[in-house]
């Protein structure tokens, strides 16, 4: 059966899986943003934490997804089987690029600019909101872009833990030795990743243009 | 076009050369195995049994690949013996629809292999490696579950989780639910097969479909229920050997016959657990089993 025939016969299921996939990516990237950007900012204020926190994020990144699921299944609240466990794993994988780029972006702000802000009597909060974050926005957005694109691909592992998404077709195809099925999952995931990369790239360029 | 012919001729020459090498390797017996623990273990058992009963040198080519790799290897004479499952040979190699009649499947497979491939099926070892419906031992005791048909009354309160293959296959979940009248609280969760064991052991699912001889079943405090309506097709394990080898060395067939009926499903689960859960060396496991079971 060709890929087109497959989609024609299974359009409702395919759309449901695409929807689940988008949901998983959106929620997990959202949480990673909400945790990662403040986390990165915090690291610039507490330099001693930088090594341990980035080290931990690095280590988490290297845990294979199936092993991570194995650890997560018995845990209360964040574990079990289903979408929640998949989102926890995706957040874990998305954190590193966001935290690191936020830290790098802010740490890279010219000290003279920061001094000028202080000289104008800015509080730390004002300095962050009006000087550091705007100047670091490009680098932070680059981190978000990496995290999102990687998430779109990684979200296929949700199929391993009963959370649906396009990974369902990939896992089913791999188990049944059916290449059409694998493609039916991989192709839309790849297109989604390209689209996310393009959109966020556009936002990055807009930002760079505004900064000029 | 001419290039293609030359290419074909070159390939034929290469094959001929390989065959010649195959014959020239003398009377070394090559035992192969598929790429999973049980296949490696059984190959090691067969290899040690041939070594000690015939004195012929045995070469091990374990963990080769899937069913088709082993099948092609034995037909090409790259290996002489490997362990196959009747149901796999019947459906995957011979392309028949699954059949429940175990003796019928064995007879059909043995006859077709002899005729089409020059391969001889030895006597089955005594266990099936088929799908198994697995529950927690605690639940089995509380609800008195021994057979799959005992599950129907508790199923509406239960959550099932299955691997993708089981949900898709002709002899998988849909047929099982029909055969046993099983209705669960929600549609079964589709997930990676390896993780279903964890989910069951940790109480996140109540019923899964595993492999009947998987070592994890015992290690995680789980039990496999008896397929009392004989829904799953038979997958009896037995050695498959090249007929020409057995013709030259009839003592190999006699050595293999000694293993017939000696390994129960329970015993195979224990052997797999020694390798997969306790990470013991498979050669040592096989040696110990032979010392204990075949004096």
C-alpha cells in the first residue's frame, strides 16, 4: 500500500496522532520554557550553581528514552504510563538547550552596558528586563529553536509509553516490518520539525533586525 | 546489459567459491542462533551436546540476526544447525496462515523443510515460546486466576497494555478478546513491549501479553496464564539441521534426540532468567543444565 492510500484510508487516526504529537511538543516545550529561562537567569546570579546544574542537565540528556521511561513508570505524580510520563521525559530533554542558551546569552552581555544601566540607577530586576533579556533574546531564542525542533523528533518516543503521537506509526511499523507505516509516522514528524525550525528561524531574524 | 551478465557470472563464481570453502571446512559442525537470549542459549546447549556425544569440533555463530538471516545461512550451508520455532517456520518462512493444531504444524513444517530445503527438523525440546497472557502473581492468587478464561469476570475493572505487534497481528489481541470474551475498562494501551513488564510489575497496568518463556516473568513476580482455549498457535522449539550433515554423521541426530522433551516452559523461563536477569554466562548455564539433566 502506498503512503497516500494509507493516509486516505486512515485519515482520522492520522490526524488524531498528529494532534497528539503537537500537543506533546507544545506542552513539554512550554514547561521547559517556564522552567528553563528562569533557571538560566538564576545561574547568572548564582555562578557557583552553574557547573552542577548544567552538568545535571547534560547527564539527563544522555539517558536513553526507554531507560528514562523505565525509571519514571513507578514514580507517583510524574510517572505511570500515558501522556504525563512522555511530557516529563520531553521536558527533561528540552531543558538543556534552553537553560544553557539563556545563561550564555545573559553572561555574554557587555559588562560596560550593564554598568551603564546600574549607573542610571536600575534595580537588578530592571536591568534584567530592560537590558539583559532584550540583548540576550537572540541567543535564548536560538536555544528555544533547538529545543523545539529536537522535541518534535523526540516526541515519537511517546509511542513507547502509551501516550500516542506519530511514534505510534513508527513503532507499529518497526514491529510489523512495514515501511509504509514507519514512513507514515516519520514523514509528518520531519515536516513538523522543518516547519518549527522555519517559523522560529523567522522569529530569530525578526528579532535580530529589531535589535539593529 | 553485458555488465549485468558479467556481474551475475561473477556472483555465481563467488558463490561457487564460497560453497567450495564450505565443503573444505571439513567436518566442523557450525551451530547458529537468532539474535535473542533464548536462541543463543539453546544453540549453546545443542553445541555442547554435539561436542560431548560425537567428539566433532563445533563452531558457534550465535546472535546472527532474525529468522530470515538464520534461514538463509543454513540453506547456504554457512551454518549446519540452529533452533527454530514451528509456528515461525510455518507462517514466516512457509507463508501459511496460523494454525492451532500443534502436531499438524510440526508435521507440515518437517515435511516441507525436507522437501524444499534439504533440512531436517529434530524432535521438539518440550516447550512453546508463544505469546503469554501475564498478570501479577498477587492478583492471580487473590482472584484465583490460573487460565485466561478466568480473567473475563475481572477484566472490566482492569487496564491492559500491549506491545504494537500483539495489537496488530492476526493472532493478537482482537482475536484473543473474541476467543475469551475479554472486555477491559478502556481500550488497551499501546506501548513498547519491554516497558509493559515494568508497567505491570509497578501496578500501572493489570494484564499484558509477553513471551511465554521470558525470564522477566519470574523475576518480576508475575505469572503466565494457561491458554485453555488454545487460541495462540503453537511455537514449539526444535533443532533444524542440514540433512546432508545428519547423513554423514548419524550420531548428531542421536545426540539431538536426547534433548527431546527435556525442557519445559518453566525450565526455559528459568534458564532465560539466569542469562537475562542474573547475567550469567550462557556457556556456563548450558554446561550446568546438561550436567544436571542429561547424565
